[in-house]
């Protein structure tokens, strides 16, 4: 008889800072802000895995706010088991309750508000595997697969996804062939990624093929910008790196990414500055001016305004937290 395996407890603490660090190691660095019921705060997270699919159950015991950066390596699909979760991303906002799922792609910037003793079940998938599933459907994402915050494409799709997550947890607990066999585990991971793509609304803007810059040239431009963001990058240098002219480059960025090359560079530098400030502390010698200058922002007033528009707080407020 196969022995049932209990989920592994990865977090169990009443210290908010420790909780943020431990949960962040599973997803990405983030800030954790306590709200109503803070005296009941206790972060508990469990994990079961099949291949590269991880299923986490996470609760805080109190209302909390979470301010992460983009996930980068991961795509998450989160469903409340109890309580409610409010997601905000730019102008979009959605509150999900038990039985409803929200997908966070690798590039999305978002904040979370946990209400009513929320317990969240989250499936974590490697972004690269989800990207491959998008490609299998004839779309080649410029950077990563993108998803909207909307619900599953149909009631039946939602049921199919939740049923697959239930199956993942059962397989992990019983430790059967999908856990023991590397090949079967890899196939299971691809199956889950494919089902996520089939059941939840993907944004196809990154993968539209049309006039202007072809996706492969756009990927080269994006990679050049991100690799050289701390250097003196010009529009001409981006065009040379991508192998197209400046005009075609601008059309391609507008068509596929809904932005311009220079705006993309500015946003990326702003994100990198934010990451430095999130990880810094007032006592370690980091200053807002130094961070701004490092990432090419010579006017501190403009930097502060752009930062507030993007992250909802000033650079100094981030540094003080």
C-alpha cells in the first residue's frame, strides 16, 4: 500500500518580516502590511509538488496587504479556499472568492489585499513552461505569456482547472508514478501549463504577428534594453541591436507592447530602482538620490513623481518601510 504524504510546512511564523521573507522565497520579494486583526497574525504555508508544479496553501490569520514586484520566473493561479482576495494592477481590480481563480503572469505588477481570514490555494508554474504552451498554440510571446485578471473563459473551464489542481494535490499526497518518474512529472507539468492556457484568458498582444518589427527582433530589443539599462542606451543603439531601423522599431513596440522603446527603457529602470529601494534600509547608507542617479534619473522631482505614479508611494516611503 502506498503511504500518503502530508503537505510540507514551509512557513509557520507570527513575525511579519520573517513571513515576508519566507513566502517571498517561494514567489518574489515583497512587502507585507498588517491590517485588521493583526493580533491574530500567523503566516502558515504548506507545499505539495508534482514535477515543477507546486501547490501552496497560504493563510495569514489577519487582513494583510502584499506589495510584490513582478514574479519573473513564475506564473501563479490563485483561488481562495475561504475569505476573499482583492487584486489591483494599474487601473484594473478584481475581488475573488472561493471557487474563483486569478492568474498572475511573470510580468504583471500587482498588489493584494487579503480579507476575511483568507486562505489561498496557489498553483505555481515555471513561466518558461507556460511560454512553451503558448507557443504550441501558434503564438510566440515576445517576453512571457500574458494573462488578464479576468475569470476563467467559462464555468466548465473553471471546473476543469480546479479539478486538475485537486488531482495534482492527490498525486502529490499518494506519491505515485507522476511523483517518482521524472518523465511523467515533466509531462504532468506541461499538462497543467497547457490547461491553464486553455482555461484562462491570455493576452495575445505580445504574440500578434503583423507589420513592423517581427517578434524575434522585438525580443532582441527587449533583451538589449534590460541587459544594458544601467548604461547609456539610445534609440539608435536599440535599433542596431535588434537589426531593424528606428521607425520599424517604434512601430513594433507600439503594435506589440503598446509602448515606445524609450518608455520601456524608462519603466524598466524605474522597476530596477524600486527593487533596490525595497531591499534597502535607511541605516545601510542607501539614499534615494544615489538609486535614482544609478538608474539614470537626474531630476529627483521627476523621479519621485514617476515613482509615485507607478508604485503608489514615494521613493522615501519605500525606503523607510
